[in-house]
């Protein structure tokens, strides 16, 4: 679901509605805080866009990004039909 381009991992995720998207973002926030690695993201209604890159490594994709992306994908699999 994440794609790598321009030194970042990107995903655009769809949910049933705004409440479900926001609930997902809340769960991701907890994962990100535990990993001490925080996404750049946005939300419009039922769509969440996520960008992962490691700023302190020079804005490149690192294992921190890949690990968080895997955790986010696992979480998303519980939401998607």
C-alpha cells in the first residue's frame, strides 16, 4: 500500500467515513509516538494521506519509515473491507 518515491513512503487510504478515518489516525498517532517517528499526513473526510521520511537522516527513507509503514499497513488491514 505504501509506495516509495522522492525519498519518502506515501499512502492514500480510504475509510467508510470521517469518524473511521479519524479513529484510524488516532491509532496511528499512538504507534508513531511509541516509535518516536511521526508522519506527515492530512485528512479530508474519509481519506487519509501519509508521507513517511526520516528528517534527521537527511529526508530519506530509513528502517524507521519502513517499520512504521508496516505497522500502519497492519492496522489499516483491520479497517479495510
